[in-house]
């Protein structure tokens, strides 16, 4: 049973930091890609970041580049999303997801949240950023 459990959300002021964690189990973590999506009320779900555990490649949506960092702890089967300099527009429910790359380890394509078919999802964790 593939399971993904997010944690680390909360309410913070603009400019502060949070670190989200996606703890996984039930599958070969090192052979999967892990992504983070977020959804704010009334808005479409948005891909935020992802990482290939096969080759370590990462991707970030433009609005979080330079502020967010995704990383994998292979010994803990956990992916983190370090979020620095948070802005009010970062307020959303954040979900982690797992998927298989069509050709794992193939670096001829650009990894992103739209190039991987995500098949398992966590329950989400709320991030609220206020002034």
C-alpha cells in the first residue's frame, strides 16, 4: 500500500519559513518521483516542485524559484519542501504526490510536474501566510 503523509504546514507571517515533509511508505522510494502541488480556494491545483529520486533532477514553478528547495532523504523515504521568504500568495493546501517517470533516469526530457503521471497522493497540509 503506497502511502504519503504530509506534515509541517501551519500559519506564519510573510517572510518566514516552513519546511514541509512528505513521509512515504509502501513502495520503492528510490525508483519514484515525488512532487508537491498546492491548491488555493477557487484556484486550480498548481504544480510547485518535484524531484526524481532516480537521478536527483528537480523542478520548480517560476513563482517559487529561489525561495523553495525540494530534497529527498533516501534513508527516511521522505521528501522535504523547504519554503523560505513565504508570501501571501503561497497560502494553499499543499499536497505531495508520487509517480513514475515514463523512462526513469532518462535525462533527455525536462522533468516537471506536468511530465510525470502522478498516481498516489497525500491528504494535504494547510499553509497560511499572513501579513
